[in-house]
């Protein structure tokens, strides 16, 4: 049990949270039913620049108005500017003297605001009210969890299901950012999420842009790395719930640069595959209608198959979905271009006497192709891309300098 600093009474015992008898900061959380908590100026100011500025402003106003008062009172109210989708923490004291406490004016700090999925569409009144009510609850929970964190009490992030935890984490991050107290919550959120392990990585695969943005604000290397591999591999056209255009500015450059590098790498692999050929044993020349006709037909079949796979994805500007083909090629064997089918095609073109060349030629082509795709189908995710049915490459390497907060 620790003693209180000068000007504040009682102890900081966690069992007393959130209603400390000696707390000199009263915060009204809910008006109906009325709910208020009593915390300490020292603790709030230590973990929140917003509170520090507010306390200093209040003290200044009191000094100018010769007001003898030691406590502080705040009230959590609905902010109509965001159509009831956010809550604003404001002061509610010294009104009799006409004193006005200035709002948060820190550059780049927005009021807590969780955007509704349907916010940009026309909805009926009942649907809007339902969305607003849910978002208000998230922000209210975000404030409650922030106060937990500043008293070194792990935030209550609900059940172990996703995405509810993601919603609550984002709300807490919004509140902490507004109160300029992100360092107070980062460790708690990161620990809560990483404990989910496989479920976390599966959730990241379903909406990587959203997780990437959260990771930037949490300074979480684990989540950022996993999400960035997805964002780069599927850039820019994957139909995720949160599109690539919503990537935070801090992570846009590294995502774009790595996506362009990956695209160039994949194109070089494609060129290698298309140039994949065999050599005539007698002349040493690349097989052709004149030299090694049987093997030449097998090479042509291989190239036709490859081009057909490309044609199926011709609408994609980038090669993000061609990874499934690379993985087939790496497996080799009967994973693609089955020997029976190739034999039949060779027979149709040259007759049965040339079927002898098919198996040996096909094996050599597939082995060479496997070597070509091996580096690019490396998986750096924490989940198996085939089991998760991820159609893009996951070989992106994330290095220390790629973390936005390490470059600041």
C-alpha cells in the first residue's frame, strides 16, 4: 500500500479502484444511471498529456479568478460532432465564475471516434441508432480501460473471441491517443493479443490492413510484421474488409516499396519459367522441331499451361494471386501437368512413338521450375498460407528499419 503525494489523500491500493476516497479528480462516466469515479491528479497527469494540460489550465483559471478549490471535475458526454459515434471528455466546473476550460488543442489529436461500417451509406433511423449505441459503448469502454491501465490494472478486453477484442483494442487506442497516453496501454493490449496466438494470426489474415494500422499505434512488431506480409503480398487489389487505400501514412511507403520489389521479383520468376527449356543430347542445342522434337513438344505443353494460368488472372495488374501456381510448381509430381495428360497430348501431336520422351522431359522441366520458384514461395507468416487459402506470396522479409516507430 503506497502513500499519497502532497495534496492527495488516501492510498493507491488497486483494490480501491476506481473510487478512491482520497482521489481529487472526479469523473462522471454516466449520467443515467449516475456513475462517477474518483482518481488522482498525479497518476492521470503522469500517463496523459491531455490531463496534464487540463489540470494546468484549470489551475491557471482558478488563480486568475481567485478560486480556492483543490479538486477537479470532468464529465464524459456525447459529442454531437461525430453523429454520436464518439465521446468527448470535458470539464464541468467553475461555471459560476464564467471560467471556461479550453479543449484539447494538441496538433493532430482527434476526438475519439470509431467509424461505423455503414457510416457513409444511407440508413434508416433505427439502424443508425443501433450503430451509434454500439460505438458509444465501445468508446465508453475505452475510457474505462484507459483508467485501468494508468493504475497498472490490465484492461478488461472482454472475451477471447475475435473480432470483439479488436473492436475494444481500437477503442482503447483511440481514447489513449486522444488523451495523449498511448504508452500506458501499449503493453497491455499487445500482451492480450499475442496470447491469442493462432487465432490472432488467423484474424490478421482476414483483415490485415486494419491490424497493420493498429500495430503502428501499438508499436507492436509481432502484429506489424504479420500484417505487413499480407498487405505487401496482396497489394493493391485484394478484397479485404479494410482496403489497402486505408493504410496509415506511416506504413504506406514501406508497403508500396516492398510490393513493387515483390512484383518485380515475381516477374523475373515468370520469365525464368517461360524460358525454361531442355537441350538436345546430341547437338547440345535447345530443343526445337529440328532437335529433340519429342522434348520440344513437352516444353511447349509446359509453357502453354503456364500461360493459361496467367490468362486466368489477366485482370489483375499485379501478380498477387499467382502464388497458388508457384506453390503447385514447387510441389511438382502430379500436382500439375499429370504425366497421363502430357502423354496424351504428345501422342496427338507426334504419335505414340514419341511418348518415351514425355516422362523424362517432364520431370526435368518440373525440377528446374521447382528450383526457380523455391525462394519466392518461402512463407514468413505464422500460419500456413495453403491451409488458410492465401492466394498471394508470403515471402516478404520484415526488417528492423521497416517498423515506422523505429524510423522516428
